[in-house]
C-alpha cells in the first residue's frame, strides 16, 4: 500500500443522534458519497442516511450452516459405514436418525462461527490503526456519548474549505481535520 | 387485587405500575462511567480480594481431588456396580443446566425484544461459560482414562479407530463442545464495542494496549454496527435452538437407556425447563450480591429481579408438571418395573432425597413466588435462589441414583454412598466458578455498555424538517 499523506477527511462532532442523522442526510443530498458516521451504539437511522442497507453476513451464515450439516452428515456416514463399521446390537450401520444430532450441532457451530467471523472480516477488523483515531476528540466521545460524521477526502466533491463551511452550518460541537 | 392503592414510588413507571428497567436520571456518559469505572479503577475493593481468595481456596479442592483421582482412578469415588453413575454425572447435568439461563437471556430474550435483559445479559453469559467449564470437567474425568479423552473426537489416527455415532456419548461431545464454542464467541462478539470504550477510557498504557487488542480496533462505524447487529441477531437465532438441543441431548444420555425412570419421552422438555429454572436461580444468586456490592441497583433494578422470578415461576411450574407426569406414567404404564421404581424413589431407603427435591423445587418456591411482594423482596429472592439450586441438584441425584441402585435384578441391588473425594471435587468446582466470576467482574465490563445506552430515552432520533426536505428532493 503506498504511504498516504495529507488529510483523511473532516470530522464533525454532534451531541445527539438526531443532529448526526440530519447532517448525514444533508451531506448525501449535497452529493457526498464517501462518508462514514461513528456512534456509541447502533443507530439505524444513521445507516439509512448513508444509504447502507444490506449486509452479506446472513448469506455467510447460511453457507456456513449448509457446510456444517453436509460435513457432519457425510463424516458420520463415512465413519460408521466404511471407515470403522461396528455392529451395535444389530442396528443398521447407516443409522441416519442418530446421525442427525451431531449434524444438527455442527450446523449451528459452522453457521455461528461464519456469522461471527464473517462479520469481523467484512468489517475489516482487526484493524488496530485507523485515521479517525488520530482526531483529538474522537476517542473521548465516539465510544461513549458523542456522534461523529466524517466526510472523507477521497470523495470527488471534497474540498477543505467548502466542505468545512458545509459542515459548520450544522449544530456541530466541532469540525476538525483528520490526518492519515 | 380489586382495590389497588395508588403507589407512590419514583422507581415505578406511572403508566404500567412496573419498576423501571433503568432508574431515571442516567445519560450516555453516566452509564459508561459507572460500568467502565469498575474495571478501570485502580482501587480494587478489599471485598473483591476476599472473594477471590475464598473462591481460589475452595477451587483447590478440584486440583487436589483430580490429582488424587488421576493417581488412583475412579475407585476413589462412590461409584460402583450397580450405581455406576454418581456425582460426576449429577454435577455435569447440574452445571450445564445452570448455564442454560445465560443463553436464554442473551438469545431468546433478544429475539423476543425483551430489552430489560440488556442489564443482566453479560454476566449471565459469563455465568454460562464458567458453568460449562465446570460441567465439562466431569465427563472428562469420569471416562476412567482421562488422558485418552480425545478419542471421543473424530480425527484421523494410525489406529484407524473412530467414534460411534449411534451412542449418546458421542452426541454429548458434539452438543457440549458446540455449546461452549458458540457461547464464548457470542460473549466475545458482544464485548467488542465495550472493549473499544475501555480502550478509549483507560488511563494506564497496559489497559489501553490490552483492551485495544481485544477491541480489534472497534471504532463504532455505522456500517460496522449494521453488520454487527446482523451477526448478533443471527447468533441469537442460532443459540436458541442450540440451547434447547443441549439439555435435550443430555437427557438422551438417560432416555436412550432402557432403565425404569430413565426411559421416558418427557425427559427432553422437562430437562430443558429444569435447566432454565436452575439457571435463573443462579443468575439471581449472583446478581443480588453484585448489584448490592457495586451499587448497581439503578441498572439492575427490582424489575429485573421481578421478571426473573416470574420466569422461575413459569419454568418451575413446567418442572412440577414433569414430576407429576412421571408419577402418573409410572402408574398408567402398568409396568411393574416403573411402578416399583417410583415407589422406591419415594419410600425406599433414599426416599428422603425425593422429598427434599419436592420441598425445595416445588413447595417453597412455587408457593411464594406468586406474591409480588416476595418477588421484589431481595433477601427472600436470594434465599429462594439457593433453595432452587439445591433442589435442582437433588433432582439430578434422584434421577441418577434411584434408578440405578435398585434395578431389575434384586440380587444385584446395592446402594450409593458418596466419598469425601466426591464432595471435594463438587465443592471445588463451586470455588472454581466463584474464582472465574470474580476475575470476570474485575477485568471485563459486566454490564454491556452499548446495549444500556440503547435503552436510554436520549437514543430516539427525531424526524425533523430537514428530513422532509431530503425526502421531497429525492421524490422530485
């Protein structure tokens, strides 16, 4: 990755979720697309304002579950029919009703791990460094009680002066530059 | 209840007459400070050290007991023929049942949108994990040659020996290991945003570094939150069938055997209800002293205690039905063996255990929990929680021992007498549980901060005139 220099974006701090959602809606309407908001708890309206609706986490979860059930059932079948056939009181080797139970458990195991690690991977975590953590006021509030909107510099519409003026028309506590 | 006196209490919600879920007057900052303060403070309360030392001291029982067990073999326990299952299986079922309430609170109540659960969710999940740790120990040390316990797992080996999947023992391995894994993952995923908060509020570099690593660099991005919420909901949806299956599979250990008193179809639902019953009792046993000690009465309010007592009342009712149905079926089945088993269970040499079970699981809790006054009486509730946990242990004792020690062949009848090693390891696991729990409340946020923030009235987003503008622009 080439070394990045200069400005990552402009970060506006708000006191309430309503102010954040209003500002995000206005920024979207003004044509900004490369932006992200940061909140101390999930704010659905903020995601709507960013026009971010769908996630692929459920799809990963489904694929994981299908993989789990198939793996477990085929494994049990192979082991008990071909790998190590044992005569247990004359019961059929392919006792599929009994195989359902471990297969059921592995469906849940694989689906759950896919959902959890899939979410982490889609979020690009772990990522211990991120430019917004450089902002002096970010760590004081973003995970406690403040709401942030970051308009990022790689947006074609971004201009340090105009974007700053745009953000300052909202009741933001502060608007600060974020360095890479 | 026809003539209701108007209640004047600031903690009561005037609309519903219920206790408020969070006491009034909190904001984002105050809840964050209050919860993170317990972890980040440099002044560890003396009481915490006291609890840690007591827990650690009692946990020595596990270390000593298991060491002697490994040297001598399972003969040091009271298990013998015909009572080949003793304390190890009783304790295993008891501990894993206790764990069930944590998953119920974190998963099922989340799906039902019971937001009051947010305050008790984290430490109930921690309770689950520590209970599964204690539970998992017992089957492993009960296998006789514990150094070969890994043979239970299906893995390619030069002996070409594989597990036998028609056996409930193999089902247990899959159910309990999945339960432990998913519980840990769900617990950790739930803590990631709170680790972010702790990283940002930590004063010492070590705490900042440690919580920073654990937070994976969480920064509260909205896109991350949406995926996070989606994953949490999926994990809750997956944990719900999981928790119901785990105690079902454990009940199969009994129900699949053709022993009178074990071979019944009522076992799966009756085991699951009993698990939830004992689990909520354990949550109360833990929550009541902790909320007092850490002054958490405004986050874990009487509403929580009241609701948990109601869940206990409902599940206790199911358990009572299960007991009644067992007695009925032993008569209705017209099976001589079933009839004798029940007579022996009630009036045989170990009949006392059955009557302790009826008194502690049914009579004492189910008569008193109907009263709202007693449900919000903290001292009484604490007492009830201990009583129910005792009762649920006796339930497993009765099931395991009374069916085994007098089976079909009177010439092989025997008895069961636990040894000091049985007691030492059992009490030791309680110490281990306490030790782990004390470490948890000191090092990890015991109440989920991000979820508590969501319950505050400040979270509401007002649709202002700006919204209308945007909508009209988009429409045009």
